[in-house]
């Protein structure tokens, strides 16, 4: 495949003979100026934006400037998506510097640093700012898909207040812990694992070492969108909105990746069913389920994984940029969710071997080794930080709340993609080899986790479902192999009407399949429409829980250290685990999650299901080694707390009675 087909530029074998002509005009003289010189006025943007209170324009300007200097992607949509993925993957590595320098995440300082990095890149490459003008039918399809997906996910968020937004995610206990990390990074100006002492009382045990790439990116972006110090309660609506956008971005990345895998000949007629298939599958089945569970890091990492698959299958045509993109994406995946690193690394190696002539030939071996070495060191950082967990194979058997993957949809999808990829390989498509290998590595990784769990605990559990999510993304990206069925040459050009009819018919088949078959394996009564309606309109009656958490957040005396808070309200018992979720969120919002420990589990119903804690309130109070604030409307709880406080005057237990 030629460089032009990969999105790169072709060069003549010999320079053209100079032709006499008129003196160069103003445009020609401007083109001869160094690219960094033309971009240097950007140095004035961060201070002006800070002065005018419009810091939000700085990240947008940096994205546009990055797209103008990058040459990967020969259409406008490709260029901006690859630029956004490059920044999202590289920022966690820069976060190591931002976490220790004196300015933290201040928008002015970070903006100036970003501009300086871009000016250095322009000076090193000698590039001018230039954006592609091509916007083919495929890009119109992807733009419409992106708009539809974003509208779908933002619909419950727009126009809603803090209570409504929190009630949407109140049962996503993982998201509460993710918010704690986001708040810590935003508040302290750096990674939590580099500020462990300050986070002892703020984060639940072990969370300071959790992979924090997605939290860092979102915290830095939020500092530009909402400058200045904020309270957790004021930051929460921004975080929930950004989390929702991460899910939308994940779906868009997978749809784009499938279209890129289809190849440069892809037209709108084939792009439409591909985009509908990938977006419908994720919106109605797996993607929305991940969002409902609060799997922020997983969605962020899978979005980068999808882009990595796309550029691994079909390289961008410029070897230096190909290596840069794959390195940045691999680092971003490791900092976000290092469970995906083994398969991602195998995909990168497979791509380098399959496309070695276009990617590695002519490259200085020392430069390639340096890039590989720096990438390997950065990839290892999050693993080393959390080594106490990574070093224990038993962590793979961890139980957790997760919606099981729909096997009855995943298995046929994987089988069809495998057959299409093998067909493309048989027709000489080199890129399809990487698609087959990506599917193989994802499947083997999931199988290995299943075998380990089966042999140790006798059944599959939480992390096996996670591995199936990665397999599903690999299969969805691989649906681009369906382009092998596309007619070539004059046959394709002469049947555009027929192609459009088939495209619409294929979209209808996809939507009908989703409508009737997107239910979970364990809940056949729940259809895709039920899932979509549940996300768009249903808050499951959790407004009371969210209202309680927001009301009690910050209710302690601000002149003293905040106390861990236990919510035990009879009025919340009608909500599923209402006291558990209210206690969890209120301690995260009060920055007392580290003090609270397993406090939320005291409100679990029935509490006897929780291991390693006493099952009566007086016995639970005996385990305390810190002050506690109990919020209740129950006469029984009030009596027990007052009796305990009277018998133990040395214990700091505060009772707050509320009306039922």
C-alpha cells in the first residue's frame, strides 16, 4: 500500500528542475518562515486568557496547533481525532513533571509549557501549520455519529442540577472512588501517589496507588474549564459531565477505528453501517453498562486501545509519527488501566513486524531503541507504583459489581470478524494480519484469565468480564474488515444507488438486531430499548439518596478537622442500599474516605453479608479509632449511639438527628 493510502505524503525520486518566474510573493515568503515563528504568538494566549477569565480557550488552541503540526491523517476528522488521542495519551507522562514542579496545574503555567513544547516540535521538524482540507463522505458519517452519540449520553446531564446528576450515578460506587482521585489531583496539583501523606485521610486505602491517567487528564482539563480552587461539591457536577463525555468519546473512537481499519477506499455507503453497528452495540449494550457501573478508567483506556488498534492495523504512513502515536497511546493505556497493557503491547509488536518495511526501514536503530526504552520505562511506572497489588495473582479473583457481557452477541461478533479478517488475509491484505492477531491476543488473554479463575475459585468473576470488554472492542474495531466485501473499481462507481440502498438496509438489520437481542444473558426481559430508556430517563428513585449525600457534605464544623460520617436513615431503606451509597459519597465529598474505611458497609442491607466487620452497631462502634458523626432518623440508632457515647466518654461520637 502506498504512503498516500496510509495518509502520508509521497515524494519524488529527484527534485524538480527550477523554473524561472516572478519574484516570490507575500504568501511564498510566509511559507519560507520557520513554523515555530508563525506559532510563537501563541505564547501570549495563556496570560491573556487568564487575564480575561477565558482559560478554556487554551486547551482548544493547543489541540488545533497539535493538529496543524501533526501530519498523520489525511482528512480533517482523522487529524483531530489522532491529535486528541496523542494529547490524551501523552499528558499522563507529562503529569509526572507537573506533579513536582512548583506551579502544579495552574492554567497559565501549564498553558505556557504546552505552547513551548509545540514550538520546540515545530522547530525540530521544520513544519508549518497546516490542516487537511479533505472531508469525504466517510467523515460526514463519523461526524453525524459523533453528534448522535454525544447527544445520547448528554441528554440526562443537560439542564439538570447537582442532585439529578448525582442520582444518575449514585449506585456507581467505583465512580465515587474515581471522583476522590480526581478531586485529590485537582486539589493538590499532582498525582495522588506522589502526595500519599496528604491523602491518608482523603482516599480509601489503596486508592492512592490506583492508575490515575484518566483522572489526571480530566482534573487538568477541569482546571482550564473551571479555574480556581473549588470544593468537592462544586467540582462534582463538572466531573460527572466529563465522565459522561469520556464514555461518548470512547464510543466515537471505536466507530472511527472500525472505519479506519476498513481502509482508504471506504465510502459513505460502507461507513454508515459500520458506524451504526459499533455505536449501537456500545450505546445499547456494553458501553452504557460500563458508564452505569462508573468504570471511568476502563472506558478511557479502551478508547485509547481502539485508536491504537486502528493505527497498528493501518499505519499513518510517516514512520516517526507512527512510532510517536503508538508510544503515546501505549503509555496512556498503562497510566489509565494497565490491565490492557499485555494485549496492547502484543498488538504494537505485531504491527511493527507486519509493517516493518514501512515503519522501521530506514529508521536509525539507536533512535528506535531510545523511543522503545523511554516508552517501556513510562509504561512500567503505574505498575511499579501499584506493585503490591500487581505482584499478587490473587487480585485476578477479586469480586466486584459488574454487568455481565452479553455472550450471545459477543460470540457471533467475534466469529464473523475472524472470518472476514481471514478472508481479507487470503486476498493479500497485509493490514488484516494485524486485525487477526489483535483478535487472537485479546481472545487468548480473556481465556487465560478464565482458566486461572476456574482453577482457583471454580468460576469466572469480575476481571474476566473486563477482559471480555477488551475482546469486544477488538472485535468491533475489526468489523472494518467487512470492507473486503466492497466491490472494486468501476463496479463500485457504477452502483452508487444500489450501494446506498444496501447501506440503509444493513443499518436497519443492525438496529433490529440490537432491538431484539441486546438483552443481557441473565435478564432476557431487558431489551436494548429498555437499556436506552433506563439511561435517558430513569433515576431509579435515588434522588433522596443523592440529596442526603449533598446535604451532609460539608455539614461538619469547618473550624475543625472533618469527621467521618455514617448515614443510617430509615427513610433511605426503601432505596436499594441507600444508606450504603449515601455514606460512601458523603465521605468522598467531605474528603474523609480514608478515615471512613469500611464505614459505608455498616449501612449495607443486610449487613450480615459483609465480611470482616461486626454485625451490630455497638460492636461496630467499638472498632473506631477516630471521631465519627452519625446521621439518623431512627429512634433505635439514636438510643444505641447515645448509650455507647455515655459508656465511652473518651470516644468522639457525635449524633445528628434528622426528621424522617
